[in-house]
C-alpha cells in the first residue's frame, strides 16, 4: 500500500496530478486545498497518499498535509460519503473549519459545501462529533509560490462544475473573481476567489 510519494510534478489540474517517481508516473487525485499549494511543473513535490482499493481499480488520493489525509479518512468512514465526495468536501472547507463546524453542529456551514445536503450533513455531525471533539486543530505548512496559468477560466469552470456547482453559478462566481483579480491571476487564485463567493452567498 502506498502511503507517501515524492518525485517531480509532471502534470497538474484541479482534479489530479501526475508525479514522476524514478520514471514511473503516478496518477493521484487531489482536493483543491492541495492543488493550490503545488509547485510548478517539473519541480519536486511530495504528497501523503491514501490507496483506495476497489474490485475494478486502485485509486491514489494525495494530500499536502497529514491533517487533510486524516480528515479525508474520517469523512470516508461516514455512511454515504465516498472518496469523491470527501475530496469535494475538502475542496470547500479546511480540516480545521470542518472540525469546528462538526463540534458546533453547524449544519448550515456544512450544507454550503457542494455535494453536502441535509442528510449528509446530519450524518457527518452524528458520526464524527465524538471523534473530533477535544482534538487540537492541526496547522498546515505555509503555501509555496504558484505560477500564473494564463487563460485558466475553462479549467476553473470545469473544476467548480465537477465539485457540484451549477454551471450558471460557477460562471457568475468566476466572472466576479476575474473582475476582482484583474489581468494578473492564476487558476489557484481564480478558484479561491470564486469559492469564497460561492461559500458566502
């Protein structure tokens, strides 16, 4: 079972990365929180890995911090929350904020995350409250510099739609983020701005 990967970053998108480890390329699905902090292509990258084994596939999920990985594993232990939804949740809320929302039983905050309806929010609080109560919050490492990705609107739009946002609201949020950021922007900054608008709507 793979638990950690370190190598050169050969490809990256808001949904997955490819890490070259001694000539072998590993396809790793990542949440947006990890994508934001990835280095430039060709640079060394290290990810904490969860290996998810199914009957028909072996999937790798990567996280920049152990807090993200631990939270992912907690979420996938909840009835009705699979790996894809868990990634979506981590893309919309940090591990610390998620734990605070669970302890406070802040159902509305949880339901603002794409893909999380009332039933899932109820289950997350019910099944995880005792597990996260009293645990200290973990702080992630400071982000690394990110490169400008040029015309990144289509990739950002695709990422938001894949997270569960409606195309119309995703486009509106991205347009607002573009106006705020101006011409100098990266896909990471564009997604941050759009998600801030969507979460606080």
